[in-house]
C-alpha cells in the first residue's frame, strides 16, 4: 500500500481514508476474490467507490501496483 498512497495519481483517493482499516478490508476482499474461506459481506466495489470520480485509468494504476506486489511476494 505504500506505493499506492505515495503515487500522485492515487494519493488523493486515500487522503481521508483510515489506512489500517482499508488495508484490512483490502486483504479480506482479495482473499474472498481468490477463493479464500472468507465470505464477503461488505459493499460491492461499485457501491464502495460510487461518487469518488475513479476512472478506468485509476483502476489500471492500482492493478499495476497489485500485480507488482504479487510478483515480489
């Protein structure tokens, strides 16, 4: 998450986000999406990000950082 919140293109979306909570939710969601045992009971990604002016480009940047982190792990 460090690279994400330091990225000038994504940082504005995280300025008012409690990062500890966001990291926990993100990890939980990734586990759910990759077949983990958790059941996702939170909002859909579309609902959670509604009205935040997130464009496809922002999603692509975030996906890049996620892929990079998975390759490094």
